[in-house]
C-alpha cells in the first residue's frame, strides 16, 4: 500500500511539474518579443473566419511584410465546411483590402490544427530555413515548438495586441492552450 501511494505521489508531482513548466513556457513566449530578423517567410496561422483574431493576425502579417521582414506571406488555415471560405482565403481577403500593393501570398488551405498549419506550411515552402510565426500570444508557444520540430532553423514570432479580447476570454484561451500543449506532448516526442 505504501509503495502504491509513493508511486501515486511521485506521478502527481511529475504531472504538477509538467503543468507548471507548460504554463510558464506559454506565458514567457507570449510576453517575449524577439528581435525579428529577415526571414524566408511569414506564416500567419488561422483562426475562425470573420473574427477579430483572424483579422488582426492578417494585419500583423501584413505589417511585418511591409517592414521588409520577409518576401512572402504563407496564410495557413482550412475551411470548417464547404459552405465557407478557408481561413487562408479569409486572411488573403483581409490583406488585399488593407494593402495598397498586394504582397505575394501562398495559401495553405488544408489544415485544421496547429500541427497541420505548421507542417502543411512547411510543405509549401520546403527550402525555407527561417520563418516568422504570427498568431495570438497565447497560441505562440505551441506554434513555435511545432515550427522548430518541423525543421525550421530560425523561428521568430509576433502577435497583434490582444485588445479585441475581454480579460475573461484571454483567461479561457490561456487555460485552453495549456491543455492543448499537454495534448501535443506525443507530437513533440514522436513526430
């Protein structure tokens, strides 16, 4: 009985340590802004179409492109059903309307998860060594890990200011991201 309790206690401590590291990593990536160097591409990660998230992510990608941070935008995100345009197409529309000169854009329209966003984008730009990821701050930790795991040698990141979220929404999304990070551990380890 004591041995079973000791195993349970060690397992709980290990799990608690993983959760603490997980939460710390997500917050540190969301708050830290690296000095962004010129990259091979800017990958804008999808969100639900016609939402403030996808609109602001698209504009952040455009802002980085206009600053000369990369020569091409990769817009990544599929469609939830055949009735709707893809997330990538929604981003292209936002960028086209908000840009005087439309930048070169590659649409990746088959992904439905962060894992697919990164790997499908990598397939569209197989020679890219460095990328800038654009997403909401709470989402960047997982995206950065996936991009490094996918083989990008240099990964920068940026996010729009989260003013379009209520504090309660941000708390929910950070919590959800913490759970998602835990569910991605097998992908990180066994990819």
